[in-house]
C-alpha cells in the first residue's frame, strides 16, 4: 500500500492533540487541509481512524493501534534528522534522557554539569518518569537513552543495557526513632510502620520481592511518589523507609539499619535501543558515565 508519509504526519498530530484545529496550527495548514488529509488516509486504509462529534474528537480502536506504530516511526525519523544535523565537534545538538527524579537528583546531576561544561552547545533535555515508565518512553523513541534501576522487568530483548553504578538499598530511620540498634531480620522490621515508594516502581517491587522471598508480606503505612518526601516523613518519625544508599549522603539525622542477612546489591544502568543509531551527544554522555 502506497501512502504518502505526510498523511501519517497529519494523523500523528491530530491523534496527539485530539484536535483538528490544534493540528492545523502545529502543521501550519488550514483546518480544511487537515480534515481532507485524514479523510484521504482513512480512504486509503479503508478504516475510520477518528470518531468525530461537535464536542470532541477521539481515536477509534484502529486509530489507537495505528498511533502505536506511527509515533515511534516519526520519532525515529526525527532522531535521524537530528543526528545528521549534529557536527562531530558537538557544537550543537540535543541529548534527551529519561530518568526518575531520584536518579536525576542523586546520580545524574553532577554528570549533567560535567557534560554541559564539555559541550555547552548541546541542549540537555530530561523527562522524569519512574524507571518502569522510562522504558516505554524509549520504546516510543521519545528519548535517546534512559538511566534506570536494574533489574527492570520492562526492558525488552531489543534493548542494550550497560551498568554504570552498583548501589545498596538500605532501611533507614531517624536518630530519634525508637528501634534497636542491633541487626534486624525482615520479620522484625515488618513490625514497624514502613514508608515506601508507590507501586509500579522498581524500588517498591524489589522490596516486595525481598519480603516474599522470606515468606513475609508487608502493608506499607505510606506510599509516596518521591524519595525526598519519603525521607522527610522518616525524619519526623512516622516509621522506617527503604531507599538507595546514594540518597543518604550527608544526612546526619538518619541512621542506616543493619540487617542480619545482607540485602543483594542492585545497579543503575544506561539503556539504549539496540538497532537505533546513537547520536554523538548520546555516545559522549554514556562515555562520561562509564568513566566514573
């Protein structure tokens, strides 16, 4: 089937904004031209892609499925264009990274600073999502690379993983919190209020798996989306928390709780699409991470 790529481009922007008028503004086309393009595409594909009413525009099931293919395809083309525009000296260009708030603040921030000092002409863009959600961004071609906690069950076989940091998850409490200082079992820790990250995060999933491996279950007292807020609530003695050790530097008001059985170490890793060419900016940033 021979379909003009421009029709798919019009479809993408209408589907993205669910608005013919917004798409016309983005594409610098008349609304009539956008409507005609969508009708032409629907005719060529012999299927309706949008439900239209006076109040709203929605995707049909066929339109939703087509969007799953068109979005990464157009992003891949845009990435190729950006790659060709870059110079080998990195006087310009763009680096788009997906990572969680925690990884950005406690690990990547220094590397962003170093990279910007070395290549000031390269724009650094960051999209914050959980480690699990970052994989979805990478699959859609919305970011060049992601930095994620490992293991990450969302990573697929067509992605390349490069570990860059080993770290230890630890249980923490404030110095004033009433808990013994000797080593603890998971069972003894489970008797205290546990503050943890919300479900669908790699750290939360890892904690559940640790307890399940001992035949235990936990019911968190608090579930949050932010490590910083988790630590703050731990600081006012609402309970104990489970956090990566790299978040606990220079925090004299907290103590790390010893466990009878060592908690297995995890890693941070850079993940890239195996078959998608890397930009020069991505290569330089990954090399920077690998040096330290």
